[in-house]
C-alpha cells in the first residue's frame, strides 16, 4: 500500500527572508517520515542555499499512489557504513590484554548538586590499553622512531580511496599475494573481508584466524598502498613469535586497521575509508570509528 505525506512548510534563510508552502505532497517509502528528514529533502530538492530554520507544519500521511521516486530516510545510512565494533565495559579484544573499564567519573545524580533546576551532566572515565576494539596501528607501534598518532598526517587517516577484497575464511586462512592480484590498489586503502568478524567476542575469534603472509605484505608495500585493513583478530599469524606483516607494512609507513566489521556491506570499489584516532603523542595504536563513504548511484 503506497503512502504519501501532505504538509505545509516554512523556510527561513540565514541572510534574511523566508518562503512558505502549503499542501505539498511527496511520496514516502515507509509508513511515516520524521520532520527533519522531510526538511532536508525539501531543501536539497529545491536546491536552496543559506537555509536556517525549517518548520514542517500540518503533516498528514495519506494512502495514495506514488508519483515519483519516494523519500527513503535510510538512504543516508546506506552511504555511510560503520565498520567498527562497539567498545563496552569488560570487552576482551586481545587475549592477555586487560579489558576496558568504563564508568562514571561524575554521575548525573552527583552532578545535580552543582546546578539549579533539573540540570545534570555525566563525565565518563575510561581505563584501557590502546589495542581495544577496532584500532589503527601507526609506525610507532612497531618502531621506536616511527610516527605516532599525533605525527601521522590527517590525510593518511581520512577519506582514502579504497577497495574491498573478499577472501572468505571458509576457503583459506592464509592470504597470499595471489589473492591480491588483478586489482587496482595503488595509492588506495585495501580492506580485506574474510568474514571472521562473525566470531567477534567469542572464544573462536582469538585463534586460527585469517592472516596475511609476509609475501602478501611485501606485494602491498611494492604496490604503494596507503593502508591495509582486515576483519580478523590480527593481520599477522599469531601462532609464531614474529610479526612480519606489521614489520613490512609499518616499516613502509603503511597504516594497519585490525578488527574491522561489516565489510560485507561494501562494494568492491568506489568508496572512501576513514579511520582517524585521537591525536596522542607517544601512542602508536588507538581505537577508531572506522567507516566507509559509498558513492551515490
């Protein structure tokens, strides 16, 4: 059953003036639409500039046949895809490292004595190692003279042209250079989707996981990639006492992101990748909010 929304609107401009409309009707994809999404759609569809406050008035949902492509509130989320795991109190990311402690430094109830009326605030306190959740490795993580998160340029963390390479863990755990060939990867972020994130926060996650070989890392280095990410427990084989992939990539200034998720939601190409940590001096690894921005069709 197709539905449309009927509404009035008032649009005020930051440089003065306003416009109003009455009894507008637009197609919607669901049963309802929030006012803010409707306002954003009007502004974009009418190609308005210098827009300030927008009021949606007298909104009514009607059962009527669609006239054109309906408004879909979820579209924006389709273009920004979250690739990070949620960090919560007690989460184990890496066996042998302590779980984060997340608690109140100042609770809302405690803060009430400092303010009038019903005003309250919460100030959190977090104690954790830097290898927690979805995190990025900078050269300092492996090399004492390597760049830390503060020294690494913002352009190396953000809006990188990227490709996604699907190498299912059900087919192989050892990812070689042959798995990476025949792709346009030079100067790009290379995200390797193995599907291992399905085991996140379970005992299976920490052992016998997918990893890159040293030769694969050397191939990526020689192709001058900018960053390598994986949805696995570690980009190296953790059965041994060496970490050749970290050594090769970080030694070449190529950043590493481990513990990604949701890579199955990405296209093979035509998207950008961002994984920016806080600007800490003397820290080579830190959690990130990693996400992809997918080109609109």
